[in-house]
């Protein structure tokens, strides 16, 4: 299981070959795993070059941002989630199971207590500590 910090690192998928000397390959997943606190921007080093998130934002037809749950193995996903359809209210749940979209085979949602299904777009990873505080 990945940590919340690892799950929330910005990622992009290379959706097509861009320009002839592009360093990235089609379908490659790029993880911006460093934070420049002075610029408050995420970046990554790749083949001796620093790439900031603004670079990938300039080319949306080449680099598609991935949500925290996209292109993940089940083993990477969190054991607890926070759910909110309203930004002012959050509920925390222990995950019983994840389910896939039958059309895309991507993660579509999560099954929690009593078989309730939640849309993944309304969820964020959470910790055991957050869950325990919520259920008290």
C-alpha cells in the first residue's frame, strides 16, 4: 500500500508522442515526486533535466493529468478513504473492496460498510488515525 503522500503526488500519462526529441514515451506515467518549496511547484528530474508541473500543463494533448486513483494496482490503494460530496462535510470509511468500471476497466468506486458503493471521484485517501477520530 502506498502512503497518502505517494498517492497524491502529481502524475501525468503520456497520451501520444509529442515532438521528435521528446524524452518521454507513449503510455509512460510521469510522477512529479519533488516539491520546490520556494516556487511551491512540483517537479521531477529526468535524464538530467528538471521538469516542473507547469511544463506538463502547457501540453494537455500530450500529457494527461491522472487522478490519485487512476492507473493504480489494487495493492497500492489505501485501506481508508474520506468521502465528501460537500466540501464542508467529510465521512471516513474503511475500504471493503474496490470495483472497476465495466467499460474502461479503471477503478470506478469503492465498497464500504454494508455494501454501500461510493464514486471514486468523491473520495480521497485517509489514514487509520483520521478514521478512528471520525468514528469516536
